[in-house]
C-alpha cells in the first residue's frame, strides 16, 4: 500500500472514531466537551457568583447595580494523553478485507478510550468527598429506596432545593445507576402516581415528569475489574447537576457542574508495525481530562439500595 493510501485510510478511520458512540456511556451528559488548542490549560472553579441572578433594574438617576466580586479559583494543569492499540497479524489481514478489519480494530480501541473516560467521570461524581456538605446524602435504613415506605420524590426534591439554594438554578440533568434504576421503576409510591390506564411500571419519560428534570440517563456501562470480574461503573447512586445547554458554543467560561477538556482534533487513528513487520497495530490516541468545576451545581444521592439489595447484574 502506498503512503497516500495509508494516510487516506488513517484519516477515514479517525473520522469513524470521532463519530463512534456507545449508547451505554452517559458521562458526556454530565461532562460536556470543551476544546483547547493547547495541552496546558487554565481551569476555573465556579462559585455561587457564576450562577447568581442579579437585580439589574435601575430607577431614573439611581446608582448603577454593582456586583460584589467573590473571586474564583484558577488552576493551571496539563491534559492527559490516552492511547490504545489493537494488533492485526498479516495472516489475519490476508483473510479479511483490509478496511473492514481495521474498522473493527478502530471500534475496539475507540470504545476502550471511551470506557476509560466513563470510569474517570463516574469516579469523580460518585465520590462524596468532591461535594460540599449540603450537596450530598447517604441513605440508610428505611430511607433507602428499597424500603416501600421511603420517599424518592421527597429526596429528589430536597436535592433540587439544595442545588437551587446554592446557584439559583434547578438541576436539569440526572444520572441514575442501573441498580438504582431497577429499584426506582418498581417503587410503589412512584407507581401510584401512574394513572390506572397506563402500564404499572415507571418509565424514563414518566420519571422526568415526576422529578421535573429535563434530562435523565441510566448508567448501564460495565467494566472488568483487576480480578477479571464484571462490575458496574455507575453504582446505586443518583447524581443531579446543572449542565448548561449551549451546544457547540460552550467555553470554559460558561458555568457548569463539570466539563471534559479535550485538545482540539486530538482523537486520531494511526497504525504502526513491529515484530518483523508481521504484526501491525491500529492505535487510537486522545488527549483530554475530565474536571469537576462547579460542585455546588451538583448533588449526590448515595446508598439508594439497602445493603442486602445490592448486587451487580449484567441485565
């Protein structure tokens, strides 16, 4: 294969990687991407000032309304490079159509990078230490949603109030771990809110109406731990957050619960060879780091299920 053809295939596979998306991954809904030209960046931590609604009305001849700046924290950091390679033996390549085999390899390494990103984000937002004292709760005993007398709607309302008290905005995004979702959709108090002519199982759309939260996603992704055992990335937790709906126009100056800062055009697919040129490797490279930049804009509900009801399921 000539050099130009190799470059064309690598460019094509890079576009495939950028368009690849696994529906099981939900972290991007809490950590929307903003792009940086450089790997060394400044990250701003947002405080109440960034979210506050101010009195802007001014009477004739009155003084202007002046903000009392609270200041902000700025951290200078460097984005992290991540890469993953997939080996293809020359005999495998001869038995398969080249681009299709490379497409398979591209999907595998791209999903590997996305799984790593999903785990990094989930670890950040499921760690109670990353939240202010008023922005988290650990359920126990009869408050766990596995207890039929528990009050999921009340707990979520309290969480929304806690966030709005800090940032003057209601959270608009929720991530529910799969085990927590299995409990919520069968909770008797939530099912009682469904009219008799509907299915007696709480759906995601109904939950959006009940909780009055626009965007709700279920965290279903699974990874293999160090022992080779399958484990849920998203535990029996519920995370609420305010994430601005700014599309591609968002920047690091727009207040949000979290961001993934990614170097522009960093996601690339290339190939290299070693071992006497009998094995080639399809390699995905990406440069990014997820950041929790506005903890006051989020809320963590931990311990949704009582300990005896916990468990990992592949379903």
